[in-house]
C-alpha cells in the first residue's frame, strides 16, 4: 500500500525508511512524532494528504513535513513543541 509516490516509495509501514531519507527540519518533526509513538498515525495522515496517484519528489515531501509541522502536530494532537497535549491544553484549544 503506497502512501506517497516519490523517488523512494514509502509504504504505510515504512516510517523509518522515510525518517532515514529526511533531513533538516523534517527530521526534527519526525523525531517528535517518533518520541510521541505516533509513527503509524503520521503515516496514515500522509495517506490522507496525498493520493496514490500524486507524485512528489523527496524534497517536496521533506519540505511538507518540515514546513507544515504546525498542521501535522495539530492533526496528531501534539503541542507546538511536539509533545502530546495534556487535557488542559486541549481544553484551551476549544
């Protein structure tokens, strides 16, 4: 099952291949996702953002992960520092 077609095709269970092929700010984003144990949820999120027919370069995918960090964190329930939101923080968002 393909998530995103790039030069390196990443499947739904291949967070660590994606991690190994990322750099700079994208790697920081992925570190936070890994530390929160949300790798599978993140790969599912990528699947919702990009269709299987959509082709991206590795750089475009890396830039999305890097520069859309706030959106990714919000979708995964992480705060701006990449930590899992507490109940108090979730109440503040409403």
